[in-house]
C-alpha cells in the first residue's frame, strides 16, 4: 500500500480550514505539502507487512560461530525509536527498545535489529503492538522462537493533553518461547533491559 501524498495534502488543508485558519496565508501555504512529505517518511512502515520487513532485513550469519545447543542470549538495548498512537495520532517519544533472542542456527547483524525496531515504529501503532511486531519479525528472521522485547516510552496523548502527566512512562514487555517459560532467563533479560 503506497502512501497517498495528494490525499494527505487535501485533508491537511481541510484540517487547517476546520481549525479556523487560512491555508493560503504565508506561513501555511506549503504546510499541506510539508506534512504529506513528513507523513510519507514517518509512516513508511505502513507500506510493509511484518513478513516484508523480515525479508528486508534478513541478513544473518551462520558460519561465524557455533550457536546450536546453547542458550546464549543476544541483547541489543536502548534502541531509540518514535511512533504515533493510532488513537489520537499523537507522538510516542523517548522510546527505548531492548530486543533479545536466543540464536538457534544463525545470528542477525546487530544493525538489522535496530532497523527492524525503527521500521515497526513507523506505523500508526500501539506500544503493545510494536513489541509483538518486533518479536514476530525477529522470529521470522532468526528462526528462533525465543525472543523478548522491552519498550519504555512517553505518550504525548498522556503528557501534552488530557491528564497531562508529563513524567508518566509506559513499559511493555513481549516474551516468546523460553523467555516466557524460563523464569531465570526472563529475570536476566528484564534486569539487563530495565533501568
């Protein structure tokens, strides 16, 4: 699904009118176009399914080390992302993602893990779904069922409007495979990922 920039421009102009402003005034003349280009960038992930993202970032290494038969955890933490809440189209920011997995027969390039997180964030989302989507993509690429995702972030729908709790952070965990069933592994992951 391609993002329709022309439709976005038309609707942003309508929003400006609905807000009581003049989209033809100097400061707003190019705003619909700027917003359409911004949306094309920040919502890029909406163009792809989880399977397509997995194909994009499927670079793995099989010959570099022996990982079979071990429960060695690979953890990449404090990956900065942002996203937009699907309920208010509000920014979710200061998001830190930690992703861990137990390699079965191959390992992922570390930068690919960060790229997966970034692309998943570029959708209208719920923080809970970001973790689920990252875990699913990690499972597809790594061939391992054992994946964990920890996310901490601030939601402007809570900090800038409504209840206006600027210090409130939301923490979500997604645990799959041994991270869900092995309490020692789960605690090790959470201790390494949290503050």
